[in-house]
C-alpha cells in the first residue's frame, strides 16, 4: 500500500521538475535578448530626443552659396517657361513691373480700343498676369520674412519648412497645369491665375533665404545687380578677380546657372509636355534642397560664409 500511495506523489514531483526545467532553460527559438518594454520605450524616447535636437540645430552657412546658385537654375527654369506660356515672369519682378506699366499706359491712352495695343490690356492680359505675379511675390516676401523672424532663421527645421512650403506651392501649381494643360491662348481664369500666383509666391522664399544666409548678393531671382558687380570689379579685365575673389566666382556661377535653367525651361515649354514638365522638374529640384537641409552640417560656431 505504501508503494502504491507513493507512486502518484513521485509522478507529481517528476512532472513538476520537468515543468521547472522547461520554463527555466532557453529554447533554440527564443530571442537572445529578452523583450523589455521599458528598454524599448526608453530607446524610442532617445531617438525622438535626438531627432528633435537634429531639427532644432542651427546650420552652418559654410557652402550655402551652392544652395543659392542651385536656386538660380530653378529660377531660370520657371521664368523662361512661365513667360513663354503665361506671358509673365514668376520671379523677375522688374520685367513684370515693366509689363504692368505698359498695360496701364495702354488702358489710359486707349481705354476703349486697348485690345489693339501691343502693350497689353483687353485681349492681351499680360499686364494683369504681371500684376498678379508682383502681388503674389510681395505677399510671399511678407509671409516668409515673418516666418523666419518668428523662429531662429537658420534652424534646420525652419529652412526645411520654408523650402517644403515652396515645393508644395509648385506641386499644387503643377497639378492644376497637368489637369488643365494651359496654352498661350488660354483665357485668364482661375486655372491660370492660381498656378501663376502660387509659383510667384514661392519664388519670394528663395530671395528671403539669401538674406537669412547673409548672402544678399545672391538673391537667386535677379541678375541685374549681379551683372553690375561682376563687370564693375576693378580686376575683371585682367582676370585676377576670378582667381582671387570668391564673390566674383559666385556672380559668374549665378549667370551660368540661371542661363542653364532658362534653356531647360524653354525646351520644356516648346515640347509637347509644355509648362507641366518644367513645373514638375522644379518640384524635384526643390525637394532635393529639402533633403540637403536635413543632412546639412550643424553650425560649429564659426559663422563663416565661404564658398
């Protein structure tokens, strides 16, 4: 009887021991490191803190002139295609001011027969488009300037947000143009006004950035002052200016980049794709700048502005 009554007890001890071994010894399929929710949450918090520091870091201005020279390509691309299809500039507001003045003069001198005028007005609505572009550019300058003053202007996220908004504006304009496919003879409706205004609005962001980076000589939207400074340099004729003066090299680069962009825009405008191709190309080019700011080096405290 004692052996029979002890048998269940021994079996219970045996199964308890096997269960203990099974629970305390690792299996081949078990992870090498145990799952720790506290560790994961702490690691995620560290990553968020690191990302926040990365985005809030002020950026070095070293080589930022290359960004502005790159922007000259976008300016040439957009202006040449816009003036070919829409009849007005989106960046060079000096030319738009001339178009606006000619249109107003036509309205004053021939208010009833302005459609026969070569300057604008009536069927020729170039002066109206130019006025829209000027107003949009001025509004953009006001908003972008206020944005950079409200925050530390050279923080990574501020520069990324600025160019992100510029990219979004061109994307919206490109979407409308892709759906509507405007031509030189398109009527002046919202399908022309809205994309024109949005592209002109974002162009002001580039000009504001040149002030933020303390590179006012590279506004990235005009070349008149660049030509003046380039050819009025005392050492220009001898060629020493290009070898010794980084400002002169920047000016030459600005001319070359805008000219290259203008050629690209003209080719797009004359192709079957038209203005749509130029706008989507600009979207891609602007997106590259957003990514460049994300990877840009932090300010080391030297505050240098060098080429």
